[in-house]
């Protein structure tokens, strides 16, 4: 039977649990030191524990555990930039675990599941301004605690950038709608086509008069950053966010010929691919940065190249060519994007130029939040709400802010995390607790020299397949099937966990665990039973024989 497991040597790779034929072992994944993937996740999802639950077939528990940090895995499983995979220790063995695909599976498999019933009901009413990822996240966590939540959205449908900014080929409408319906079943009320702010449908002071004891401001980044350039008002010039919004609203017209997209970020990539799907025969992207410093995430850049988008790095726009409409663009060489202090201050070589013919030009050079309607009540600095970095509380009591309106343009998962933390602060405010107590302290990470990897066998990574759709903006990636999900979860090395002998009596001393342990942490005693215990069992039988013989 198993004699000892050296906790100092155990790296939590899970090899013992995967190779024991009698299921003797379990893993304790709830450790103080977190795995690299968990440390890299902006939402702090317990990825290690989720993957271990999936390994055991406990999918429902994995879903519930995931939603403690992120309630929308069906969304982030499609659009998250998955920094967790960049930190995955498995990459040193073969390839990183496909964490993003497992996340999408948890979201899709739980679609339609009912939330657990509320334990408490609160009388306090909370208003959420903006139905983007931050607002929806805050609404979910407050509603799950029994608060009465009302969401006010300026657009005809909920989702913000999820619905009107991210193309449907990456995030279909039905995925976002399913999350909104779930919130409605939880009791969250939505009011659409309703603007909040000064000279809008409802002012902030009026929300307070209507009985809302707390307000979250999460208007997101709703407008494209503009540039004053020769020819910018010509027909055929579009702006990134507005261009994408017109497509999602069904107002965009087909494109022809050659399209030039200005910008190197993710919005520029989405605009370029969308222009291709609208019928453009040739699409060019032009950005200030060199190829190594393009702002767009690498997987989005790869998608653009797969679509045939031609990328020109190191050039900035000089002027738009044409008189009655766009005929082309002229660019100048960009020597540097920032100054010596790291501030955005591009410099150019005017003698080094490039011209591209174009039938349409799309500028995607940044986003901004329209906060004029709030500035008279809530402090605004450099185009963002002034809010505490941990509690997300503004200087105005009872008013909180989260999402891009606080951080500037960021990822969907960062906005979701901000909405969750704002909900936590609102709850603490209502119960009179310290909003900042024990928050914002990051758990220590497993040291690199204690990460598993040595003597771990290689396993192929399970990838999502590309879908072929007859719709121009049909979803492009198919989620993993159940067998592939379990296969991929088993690739996770659950870094930093500890092996535990949970069913000692089932051990048959086969030595599999000791022989297969990559870190030599397990020692198996060569006997199933202790020798002394065997003698104890023999002695009473011997005494009974002698007693019987004496009686005869």
C-alpha cells in the first residue's frame, strides 16, 4: 500500500490520479499558491480547479465554480484574448492547454440552466447604466445576492460592444441574447433606448429620486476617436466603431473594390475582416507600429492574414485622395510611435511615402467614451470617470463606475471583472462593511522551479475546428465535442496542487503511482498488509487450537 507522499516534492501534476487503475488518489487544488494560468487571468478564474473538476466529469460543479469569477464563459470563451494560455506551464512540455475552448464548452453546455434560488431578498434598488460586459456582470452578481437591479441601455438591445462592436462571426447574437435572458429570469429589469445623464432621458439625481440607492456607471467606449485629415469628409470614409455598429444593426451596405483600414488594433482587425465579408475584393491594413508591436492580439492578427488581409506596418496617414469620393490614401513612414517618456507622439519621415488605391477608407485609431452627460455630477479626468482602483467607487457616495469608462479601452474579461468588483463594493456599502478590506491583494504564484513539466509525456492539443457558413457573418469556430473536452482537460497539469490518498483500502500495491510520478514524490510499501498485523491474526487461531486439544 502507499506509504508516503512527499508534499515538498509533489508538484500537483496529477499523473498519479490519471494512472492509478483503482482511483486511489485525489488532488487538493485549493492551495495558497496559485498556478500561472490563474495568475494571468484578469478575472481570477480558478482555472486549475475547473480543469480538475472536468477531469472527474463534474462539469456542473466546474460551471458553478467558473461563474464565481466570471458569469459569462460562453462569451469570453469566444472573445477573450486568453492570457492564461500564455502563462500555461504545459507550453514547456508541448503546447499550452486550450483553456479558452474549455471555457467556451462550460458556457455552451450550461446555456439555459437555471440559477440557484436566492437565499436573501433585499429591498435596496440598484441602477446599472450601460448593458455592456461591465454592466451585465455587475447586474448578475447583485441579482444573485437578491438585490433589485434595473439596467438602462441607450441602444435598442443589450450587450454594448458585445452586441454592436464585436462582429457576429466571433460572437453570434444568440450567445449574447442567452445571457440577457438568464439575467431576466433572475429578476433583472432592462430599459432600452434610454439615455442617462444631463439633458438625457433621466438624470443621475432623478435616479436617486426614483429610489435607486446605488448606481453603477458603465457606458463603455461608444465612439471612434477622430482625426483631422485632408479628405476626411469625402464619401467612402468610415469610422471603426460606427462601421461595425452599422453591420450589427443591419444598416451597412455591400463594399466593392479595394478597402484600406487605418489602425493596428483589434477594432481595426475586425473592421478589415468585416469589410472582406461585405464584399471587398482587396483589404489593406496600415498601422504606425512595426509588426512586433501591433496592438492587436496575435490570434486576431493571424485571423486577418488567413482572410487575406494585407498588412503594412510602420506608416501613418498623410491625406485621403479624391475629389467627389475616395480614390486612394497617401502615407508617410513612421519613425517612432512614442517619445522618450513613452507618451504617444509619433514622428515621421515626410520623404518616405506610400500610396494605395482605395474605394473606401476605414479609420480605426482608437475609441472614446462620451461622458459629457455625467461630468456635472461625477468627476471626470482625461476622458474617464474618477474611481477607486479597488472598490470602483467614485467620489460621489453611492455612485460607482466600471468598464472602459474607468480603465480606457480594455478587454471584455477585464470589464467583466470590474463589474464583479463593483457589485461586491455595492453589497458591502449596503451592509456597512469596509469596501476595500482584504481586497486587491494578489495570491502568491507557484515558483517556477516547482512547476511540473519534467518527465511529463507529450499529448496533442485539441483545437476548435473552423466552420464553413453560408452566411457572411456566421460563426467561424466550432466548440469542442465532449470527448475532446475531457481529453484537453486531462492535459492540464494542475500546477501547484497536492496529491492526496483518499481511498487507501483500494490500493493493491501495483506501484504504478511510484513508477510514474515525475517528481519521485510517492513511496509505496512493498506489502499490502503490515507483517505485525499478520502475526496478530495468526496468534488467536493458535490459542484456540491448544484449548481445544486440552479439552480432549
